[in-house]
C-alpha cells in the first residue's frame, strides 16, 4: 500500500518510518493533489490547532474531510485523534476538526508536557508500550465506535469503520504492532 502521512507539523517522519518498516511505501502529504495517489492516511501527533490551521493554509482541510467522508482509511495519533473527533472538550476557541469518529475528546487530558508518561496498555489483545505526551483521552463514544484500549479508565484507542485513533504515540516506540493493526485490520 501507499501510505500518506500529513507532513505539516508534528512527528510525521516517525510515522513514515513506521509505515516503511511495516513493508509499505510512505509519502509526506503537503498538497491536496498528493491525496489522490494514496491508499490510507496517517494524521500525526503534534499540535492539533496548528495542524488544522496549516491544513487550511495549504488548502488541505476540506480535501482531507472529503477523503474521510468517502471512506479513505485514516489513522490519527494524539493530535491526530483530536483531529478525527467530532467533538472536543478543552479545545481552542473555534477549533475545527476533520471529524469522522463519533466521539468527544478532551485535549491535554493527561496533563501538561511535564506530566507526560509511558505505560503498558492492552491494545487489541496485545501488550504495547503507550507513550503519552500532552495526550488527549476520549470522554464519550457513539454506539458505532469500538474501544480498543483504555488507560486510567478512559478510552485511548478507538475505531469507527475505516477510521482509527490512539491518544498515544506508537511511532516513538519501535513496536510496529499498532501500525500493523491499522494496515491489516482497518485498511484491508
């Protein structure tokens, strides 16, 4: 598969490497025309308001929304989770998202940068190391959303159809199992 990684801000390089290490080709997405040749899209961690603002500046915001609405498989980690949420708590005034997952996400729910942490979590039947950096959590999900992992009593990995999101950063661990789940379970 050809995986696009939104490359406007954040840890897109790490997601490109994880995609390639999982056996797929990966390209940095910075223009709307680059969305046409991909089989799936990854929205990286970073700063969700900045990513959304840059997506508007580079005329990617509405094309990404359109791709989501027409069934392109999309994975969002951390800020990417916020960008896939239909609703946000604690967001910047007027903050918009691409939407698509019927969930409410609380921005920076686990605390500030100095409160970032790592911990083992159960993800889809596997133990994985979760790296939580100013991470969101899911406050509520709609009936069509499947919760794949929780931490501290809150959902931190969810799936709705072809959309998948984690509040943690698997691209920073060297463990490819979360990316492989996306490629094998969501993209197929």
